[in-house]
C-alpha cells in the first residue's frame, strides 16, 4: 500500500479496504464495460463518520474519490479508471426507520431499490420508482442520477420522492438537507441540487424517502402497431380514457433480441412497433374502457393486434418483453443513447432521428425502446462483431454529436435518466447553455473546493 492509503488505515483502523486485482476490477467499473478499471483501492465505510474521515483524508492527500452504489449505471458515472479511491456504500445498506405519520422510510444509501420496495410494502405502502435493475442498483445511485424508470408517467422521477438527505460534502462537512419537511421555504433547496449531481457535490449517506398508497389493481396489455406515427396517437387515446401506470415501447428488432434471450412471444406475426401498457383496472368498467380504446385504435388503423394479460404470470411475461431488453443486448456491447424531448415533440423528433440513424448507421443494428409516454427513448447501437472497439466508439461518437444537434433543435436532452457521467460529457452543451454550465462548475467548486468528488465526470475536459 502506498503512503496515503497507509495514512488512511492508520486514521481509520476499522475501515475495510480492498486492493486485490479482482476487487479493483469489480468495483472500478459499471455496466458500460468501456473503460479499464484502475482504482488505487476500494473503501467500504460502515458509518457516516467513516465517510467524513475518508473525504477529509482525500482532501489532505489530493486523492480523487468515486462514490459507488450498485454500479448498474450506463454512463460511466461510477467508473474509476485513474487511480481514484472507490468509496463503496454497500455496507451501509440498512433501513433505519419508518414514520407512519410522515409516511417516510429512512434508509442508508447502499440499500438496493428492491429492498426499499419490500420495506415499504411491509408497512402497506409503496416506494414507486421502479426499473429493471431494481435488484442490483442502490438508492444512493438512484439519487445521484435522479433515476426514472417505468412508472415515471404516474409517479415522476426519484427527485419527487426524496423528503430529506444527509450528505457529506466535498470538504467533509455533514449536511442535513430539508429535514423531511413537506413545506420548507427557507432559501436554496440543496436536497434537490444533490439529486442528479452524479457524485460531484457530495456523498449521500442517508435518505428519507416518501412513500405512498399502493395503486389499485391493474392490467397489462401488449399492443402491436403498424407504424411509428401511431405510437403517440395510441398513447393519447389510452391516456384520455385510462389511468396509466406505464406506457413503454420497443421495436421488432428489440423483440427479436429479447425472444432469443428466452422471453415468450405473445403476439404472432411481424409488427414493427410494440407497446406495453399498464393501467388501473379496479373494476369491470375500467377493463371495458380499455377494450373500447383498444377497439377504437384498431378501427383507426393505429393498432394491428393486442393481448391483455389474464393472470399475474402472463402480466410478468408481457413485462419481460420490455424489461428484458437491456440484458438481451448486453452481449452485443451496445453504445447507449438515452434521450428525451417534450411529449408533444416526440413525433417530429422520431422522424428526424429515424432519418439520421438510417443515414449514419447503414450497416449497424440499432435498437430503440423506452419510456415513450415520458418522451424518453433508449437507442442502443450494437457493435458488429468484426468491428474493432475503437472504430465502433469513434463512429458512435460522431453520430451522437449529430443526434445532440437534432435534440437541440427539438428542445430535448442528451440524458433523460441515465446521467452524463463519462459517456455524454462532450455533449452536455447541447442540453445546457454555456451560462448554465459555468454556473454548474461554480456550484461544484462551492461544494467540493478541491475537486476530489468524482472528478472527470459530468463536465467536458477543459
Ligand atoms: C430501461 O429503460 C433502462 O430499460 C436501460 O433505462 C436502458 O439499456 C438501456 O439502454
Ligand atoms: Zn430507461
């Protein structure tokens, strides 16, 4: 161990530190698998005090820290490739308390999203943010990226569900933000500033989450659509008549991959687009309304086929067609775009994007899917086996630049829910103005004067 790490061990004799090659690799990367992990070591603090001591030590020795949750990120936000110390919050993974009157759950940052769901359910309530990585991602990481997922259409992003946060800032100070108050009009809301800050302003060491009532019983439908323009028409028709919990889409290309990965086909024939939707169905009237809307969409020529789940198992099988996509694509080393536009701007943007991708990726398979009801699209570009990694990334970065310009024209964002991290930092300027980015950098300096928290992420290199 080199000198600064020896000093850390001396100061915190109980701190668990890992430095085996296997550990460095495991904790130094996220799901992007693009950068070679190279942290100097991994610290696994067990208390807020240990996190504070690590941050103070890092300031003294000018060691960069990479806060680390479940590392399911898709933008490289938790990658440690330059000798940083990874600060994994995985040992701080307990539920600390439930408040029945406030309807809040206080948790440590390393708890998995799925465990938060289970803890909320024990009290007859739900924590409604949800997505496929629920079993492996941590709540601290969800907060750092303002994670979205499949229920945003009903419940909004992580941001809406944070009542209060405890955060260790870049100078080691412990900040208690918002104290779980419902009403707190006392100046800048630093709690919300921390949400989505990608570990560049502070390390979340405790979170108090809002909970809510479970939704009424629901039904899940899979729809097959004949063309792209029908997507938003079907969305408008369903939203007008039903109370939607989710409205997700994918293409035939995505379907092919997910079927090859073990999912069950639910609709026969070839259809270019599919939608999985879930809606409140507390009584027969709601189901009848759904069937009416479906009939209307078929008459209009917007929907060519559909199935409504007859059991929980079938509902899960329909959801698998959508939620299994990321995993089914992983072996193809996809380059990921995660973009958004206003819901009203989706049709125009889809056309511009389709033309761009067809022109720029003529020989490359591109898979689209996502949370179309929120204006959020995931574009996964699959690496041809014969193409070298570097050539593939160069080509994708060229197209992403063009995509960023198209997004700018349509008033969109280069990152809807995955964060900027390393992958999208060259394109931040397409979504945020120069004045905004200058202020963002200024804010960073206030919270982390020595730039030790996740340096190299979010902002383009100077
Ligand atoms: C999803 O919506 C996730 O399934 C992952 O945000 C998206 O793999 C992706 O590109
Ligand atoms: Zn998503």
